[in-house]
C-alpha cells in the first residue's frame, strides 16, 4: 500500500491572493498562478523589474500571455506578488535564528546570516529590494511583518540576556526592537548594493552595529 501523498506546496493559501484580479479556485489555476510568479523569480534573478516583459514572463512560465493578465492586472502586480511570497518565507528565517540555544548575540548574528543567505539563494529578492518597485500595499505587508519579527527577536533576546545574568527588569519598548530590525534591513541593503552576494565587510559591520544597539537597549542606554 502506498503512503500518504506528498504535500504540494502550491496547494497552500497564496500569500498574495489579495493582489489577484481573479481568484483561482481549481488546483490547476493555482498552479498556473504560481508558475507565473516562479517565472518572475527566474527572470528577476539577472534583470531589473523595469526590463520584465509579459512575453518573457509567459514563455518562462509556459503559459499564454493572456493567462498572465487573466490573473494579474499588470507586471507590477506580479512583482508585488513575488515580493509578498518572499516576505511570507521570512518568519521561517527568524525561527531558524532563534531555535539554537546560545547567547543572545548569536541570535542577531544568525538572523543576519539567514537573511543574507536568503538573498543569495533568491537573487530576485535583491532586484525587488533595491529597485524601489514595491508599492504601498506591499510596504504595508512589509511593515506588519517587520513588527512581528521585532516582537519575536525582542522576546528572545531579552530572555537569553536574562539567562546570561543580565538585569533586564523592564521589557524594552517594541519600537526599540523595530529600530533594531530597521538597522539590520538598512545595512543588509547596503551590503547587497555593494556586491551581488553581499559585501562581507558591510555584513560584519551590520552584525556588530546590531549587537551594539541591542546591548544598549538591554542595558537601558537606549531607553
């Protein structure tokens, strides 16, 4: 007797469903939508979003050009969908950073390493990130996600610091952890602006700056 069917990652709820002009109901339609977004990821790995064309997108996805516009208003909507898909994967990077037991400093190091590895693995992130193509709706999703990341990292860093003997009597304000996430975001952007794989020196300084800010928050200097 055969075992249970292997789960199809395309069967899950599409994180960018709100961007679609038509809601795919049948599994075949969901697959076509994901094929289009997959194609955008392939094409944006070596080109700017401004050079994306419907013809190339359809050819790479192996669908008629009309199918692209059946589900998306325009190519910008495809880029926004891809960005949101990448954002949906970011909490897993955070969980991987907080999972190992160790000093709070390693949480920050692992977070930066994890996000850098994600960009290296998916070059399209760099294209979307640095092009300024993201719209306000996508930025809203990003801000909500950044807050969730800040909450998760903040709780973990405080607990690890207390475990290590730090006297953290009060919970730091959420805005302080949001600033930490913003620092990491800005310095990662700089690192990947300087080099497609992320400038090593800038990534090292990003970790040093983020640890220094977190230490200041924990010690009360930043409050």
